[in-house]
C-alpha cells in the first residue's frame, strides 16, 4: 500500500515535471521566434534605408579659346577671328538602389546581396560666349558658333569623366553597404555578398 502511494506520488511528480519541461521548451521556442522576428524587422528597416538613391553632385567650370587663323597672322591678323567660351556643368553620379537585388532568409538568419545596379553618370553642360573677336569682313557663322559650343560641351564632359566624382560615389555606396554589414553582424546573422564590392567592404575596419 505504501509502495502504491509512493509510485502514485512519483508518477504525478513526473507528469508535472514533464509538463513543466514542455512548457519551458515552448516558451523558449516562442521567445526565440520573437527574437528572430525582431531581428528580421531591424534588418529589413536597414535595407529599406539603403534602398534610397545615392546621388553625388559636383560643379565644373572652364574656359575654352578657339582661334580661327585662316589667314597668315603675321600679315593679315586683322582678318582672323577668335572666341572664348565660359563652360559650366553640373554632374551627377547616381546608384538607383531600388534596383538592388537582396534576399532575407529569416529561417537561416542570412542576408544575400545578389546584385547592385551600375552607377549612372549625368552631365548637364552650359556654354556662354565670354569674348568674341571677329575679323575684318570675317564674322562667325551660326554653324561655326554651334560647332564650337558643341566642342565645349564635349570637352567639359571629358573633364567630368576624368574627375573623381565616380570614385566618390563608389565610396559612398561602400560606406552605406558597410552599415548593413554591421547591422547584420550585430544581430548574429550571416551575410552573403555576390557583388564586386564584397572584398572592399570586408577589408574595411569596423
């Protein structure tokens, strides 16, 4: 009889212990799921912030002189003509980050950057006649003015292409991506980056 009472108490204790253990596991799992949901929201928010357009702008200016020495300047310089242009340009390099392809896998706690759009360079030139000297009976024709102004636009576009504006935009892109890297690592997630920028970002100090 005593043994039966002991077994009964033991059995009841074991049942309560198992129920308590299962309840603890359930709460632990629910807590883990909530943590993953919270981490996913934080990372998605960082991605949305990254999806904004990256724009770097710079202004450029230069003078261009073109001489039309159709006649020997030693004897007939009064027949020659020349023009000085003042050329300005506003240049932009943009990354349309809305076109970035990225996947968030909350089950495996992984962020996968598949691709990033190429940068786009936009140049908006403006040309003004700063000084113009016409020769005797040798005025500028409309076609000559149009030609020299188009040359001026091409010259400043080449100057923009040789400048550091594209490298500045790239630095800004990498800096923004680094912030995403840091956020992912802070939440103990893994990041996979298939873009050409991965090596440069990983080599940066936190």
